[in-house]
C-alpha cells in the first residue's frame, strides 16, 4: 500500500504542481489557498526579513506583541559592529490602543528607544492591526524625526497585504527613502552594491573579500551587515548585483530608474554561479585588469576547495534531492550546486517564484522533476515519498517532514549559522549535505530500514 | 570590510542591549501571543488540526517557533486573509479553508483560534461556525472556537482559554461517576512532564484524562509512514467523559485564583471536584499534588514514590553547601515562575528577581507567599520584558538564571549559567524530554541547578580542580 497515493493535491492547487515532460502550465503568483497550510509567511514577515540586518537602525514593530516576538534574534545575519538589530522592540498594543488608537504609544516608544539607543535611523513596521485602526504612522514618524533628529521611516507592512513578496516591496520603499542622501564623492570608479545579500553566517564578508581582491569596491551590501549611512550613499555605485531577486528587485528598479544604475541578477551560491557573478562585475567595468584578477580569484578559490568537493561527490553521487525554498533564484543555484555534487534534483519548489523564475527553473531541471509553487507539508511529504528522495533542502518548517520520513536535511534558510555562499560556502554545503545524507542514523529509521519497494519506471529516469 | 563600527552602539559586553527602563515600548518580550497557547492545546487533542482565522503569517510564525522547540511537524491552517478579506470580512476564506482542511487532513476536530486581525474587524465566528454546522448537518468534524486576540493577554491566556473552550463544548453530563478516573489540566509543561504526570496518576490506580496531552504529538516516534496529523493526543471521547471523573487536578497557582477555569466549570456543572494546585515542582508542592492523588484514590503514597521523595530530600542535604545563599533570576510563565521561586526558596537559593511578561491574577502576592521570609528583597516584575530583567540583573549580579533560551544573551553577558526550563528552548537539544515535575522531575531539575553552579565554579577557578 503506498501512503503517498492517499495524499491528494487540493483541487484549487492542482495547476501549481508541474512535472517536467508531462506538459501543461504552472500557475504561480497567486494568493495562498485558505486552509492549505501554506509554508509562506505574511507581508510583515517579508519586510522584517529584508530590513532586519541593518544593524545600526532601530527596528520597532507597531502592533500587538506576536509579530515582534517570533523574529527576535533568530536569524543568522551577522553584524561587524552594532548589534541593535538583534533586539525585538514592539509597541505591544493592548486593547485600549486598538480601540482608541496607538499613535501616542508609538510616539512615546520611539522617543524613548531613540534616546536610549541613539540609532542612525528607525524603521517602524505596521502590522495588521495598524492597517485597520488607521494610525497615521507617517505623521508620527515625521514628528519624531523632527524632535529627535533621527530619521524615522514607516514600513507599510500589514500582514494581510499579501505574502512576503508584498513585504519585500514595502521594505524596498522604506530603504529607498535613505538612498541619495549621503556623500558619494569618495566612491571610486569601480564600485558596486550587493543587493539581496544578508550576511548569513558572514557570507557577505566572504563575497566582499573577493571583490576587494579584484579591485572593486562594495559601497553597500543591502542589507547584510547593513548600515544606514551605506544606504544613504549607495546611489554612488556604478552597478547593482542583485541576489535573491525577489526581495530586492524593486529597490534595484528604483536605483535604475532614478539614479541610472544598471542591475544584474547574480547568485553567490555554488562555484559556477559565484564565478559568473564575479566575472559579470569585472566585465561591466570593461577593464581587462579587473577581469584578469577575477579569473585569478576564481582559480585560486576553486583550486582550494575543488579536491575536497570531488571527494564528497564520489560519496554523494546518484542521491536524489528535494528542495523547497523561498525564492526561485536560490532554487536555480541549488539545482546546479547539487549537480556539482553528483546529485539529482527530483523536486524543486518555491514559496513565491514568478512565472519568469519558474520558466528558468523548468529549463534547468531534469525530465521528471516536479516543480511546485506555494506548497504545503502534505504535498511535500507526498513528493518525498513518491520520489524516494535522499535529501531535503529547506527551512525549519520543512525539516520535520524530512526527518519523520527518515530523509536527510540541509537548512538553507536565514536561520542557519553556516555560510553556504561563495567558493568556501560550496565546501560547507557539501559538508552539510554529506553529514546528513551519509549519516548512519537512517539505517535505524523505520521507513528506511526496510527494503524500499522499487518505484515504477517513470519518465524522470529516461532523461538521466 | 568597509564598515565602520560605531562604538557607542556596541554594548560593553558584546551583548545586545543596554537600555531598558520601563516605558512605552516592550523590549525583548517575556511572553508570546495568545494564539500560540491555543495552538498548543489543540495539538494535544487526538486528530485535531489547529486553524487560525487571520493572516497566514500568524500560523507560519507560530509553526516555526513550535517546530524549533519540539522538532516535530506542527501543521496549523490559516484562512490566509488578503486585503479584501480584511475590509469585507473573511467568511468566504473561513468556509473554504475549513473545507480544505477537512479534505487534506480528515481531522476529528478543528480548533479555531482568532487573531488580532479577525478580532479587530469583529468577525462573527459563531455565525460562521453555525453556517458550517448547517451545511454539514452532522457529517463533518466538529469545530471548537476560542477567542485569542494578542492584544488581550499572552500565550498563557490563550492556552487556558482554549482548554476552557474545549471543555465547555465537549464535556458531557455523565451517566455515572468513575472513581478510577481523574482529569488533569496541566499548564505548558514538557512532553516528559505530561508522561510522568500520567504515570504518577496510574501509580495511585487512577486513569488520567489529560487536557491537553501533546506528549506524543509533539514528541513522536520516527515514522514508517507519513501521518497527516501526528498520532497521539487526548481522544475527544475521553474529553466528553471528563464530567464523570472523580476529580480534576488543575495546575498553576494563579489559575487557582480564577473561578471559571475549565476545572471550575466542570465542578459547577457536573460536580467534579476541583483540586487547584501549584505546579508539582519542589518537595512542598509535589507533596500537595500527591496528597490530592491520595484523597482522590483513597490510597497511600506508593512506596516507589516515597523512595523518590526520600532520595530527593537526601540529595538536597548532600548538595546544600554548593548552592546555599546563591542568588537567581527567574523568568517565564507566571505559574512556572511561582513554582520555581518556591523550589529555589526550598533549597536555599534566593530568587532575587522574578519576572514574567504576562499578567496573572494576584501574581505578586502569590509569588511573595512562596518565598522564604516573604519577598521584600525580591524584585517581582509582572508584565515585564527582558530589557527590564537585564537592567535589574546587572545590578543584582546573580549567580544563575533560570528560564527559557531567551535569557541566554543576559547569561552570556553576566558570565553566569542559565538553567533552561519553560518555552522556548531553541538553543539546547531535548527540551521535550526535560522532566521537572514530581519528586523525580524535581530531582532532575535540582541536579541541573547544582551542576550548573558547580560547572560555573570549576570554569571560573584558576586551579581547575577535577574534584569538587
């Protein structure tokens, strides 16, 4: 009896599941189906994630306590200096404020926190409640800015506004208010911004080091190890490299429209993608010396890590992976990186991929691979069983699905504490995958300890 | 690195926060929101799926927080409000959401909790549930509803409100009374605590109906097949029968001050005698718990439990010189803090700061009554936050902290151990299995406390003795 066949895809979601080689279209960019137990979060969460790493800013959540408390110091974004962002500040609205308005409390909270912490700026996140009770957050921010001299910026992020994606947009709007207000006179010719790099476990520092060696200055990492003053002067850069395009596309677009800075989508995950990103930046400036140095960096770095990775490849070859991540761009890189480890992606899903993203994902996946948009635990479990995967790559919410079924897991979310970006990151990734996939514990897991009934030949084998 | 470090902003200790006078803002809250408490309760009923009526972020955040603590699947559905629903009401989403949950999960019960959003727009939950019942005319699973806006109370209130809602909806008029059955309404204890409490009742010949019992759903076995809803939890059938139990044990000092709790209601409605007790943590409060079990069962304390008590007291004596006069900061849920303060007082550790982010009836008085010699020298902080706790702790210079993982930054800053208990525990493994109730649980907690202090002493000693 196959348990996976018991799990049916909800009718409303049937067209959000697509198998390569079976034709049809994949629907995406739509609201989550009520009751589907989506893995997505809300607009507020999206804003909070994107702006969180700005370490010298005050981040205050205007609303009842829940919204602020679940993201208190859980993320892996590192700061080289201030640690203010790791706190959880909330207006903790009570019933009386919900009835009579929370403006007074917000003002008092902002003034008090600014005086105590002297931040470089303050971000004020609106939650569902604020969206409903109609507090004039903009006016409060203006008033407090005048009073304290610290710029207070509203982030229009009530949860019901949409998924994380709508929150990304609101965060970009908020961050953009700072752009263009700083001095750019000392920025050299060869200068870029890194957008959508959040310095999880110090990844931005690794990437910035590559650029330093090439001779390209990074004006601002947005928002990893972020600083308010960097945002103020980031319009002085000549190129925006945009990783995690879902979160930062809007800011990149504004920088292009209003400051004429071209953008390029890149990824710093895996050897191939990291190298392409470095070359893209070097090529942009048209200086052959930069390209020479970029090639040198790539050569040096790859020679450092390639032998070890080759070793892992031998041990991981032929294993099957499922991945479910936030944005599609990460998914592309993961498919490529897994391939570099000799592994095959049999399920690739994202919370908020766009049609364009999925188009690319479809192209790079092998026949038979299932692609799924805005999935849920039951569907993911179904595919893990159907495809008999050896490894699941996702975040904390996906981890128990894998573990309960005796499947290895690699955390590729913002909460992780291990750097997976860049050349060195690829080695960490291989280690992470191998540590789990090759662990002896699966031999004891009930689902893996009995002989697996061979799967009926399906077309995903045909393509390999 | 091109960034400059603004020294003013970095705390002296590389820790997180310097400020923290009580004021308008809540800084590093010492509480969670009420739907989380309700979801915990629903996870403790067999084949029940929690459903939050509001934006989907609430469900997602709470799921992630619970998964990080328990390391188990925690599926919580949401009606996924959009902007239109926030304006025009979420009835359509609610209906569709419930149908999808039934289709996917085939639950025996759907536990509906509201959120700030649905409460503020004044959703008519009873009307929507009525619509569902009419449409299903008895064929679908029942829905139970609890009102949990986060702007009223904390996760602790959400927890108790959900227990009450489940009891009020399902406990039925009993045909007869079963002298061998007892109801147990615990607080947010660990899975190991729940199992131990059941075992203890069993040792007195009593079969316990525990509401909620998430000991299996949130600490399950490795599976050979996928389960839509984790196995375990109290069957609804058993909940229905709670009216016929011999008595109800309800844990939590501050709960005892509330009349219309689930136990209070069952006593009034069906004459099930309510035993309002503190957490059975420490010798004194465990004694009270076992006295209640004796009263209900008519049995003396079993020799095995007597042995546990005797060994616990013996260990108190053996270790007292290591811990006597030490000073602790305690934080967490109101009733846990009271229980810990009582326990620490009993073993000679002064709980110099006792804090909770929640609000509980007569908490200050109840707490002071548990502290040896009254609590005049003790900072008692209801409705507080970690910034305030940290500020006072810097002055108090305690020897240890007792509470959740959220105390770690302070422990690190002060260079003192943190004995982890409560929720969330996100930085250690096995929180589900940590036992701290009854004599046996107290023994484990006691050993953890003593060893934390011994380890600190050893670590800080220049000589590095291996014999202490």
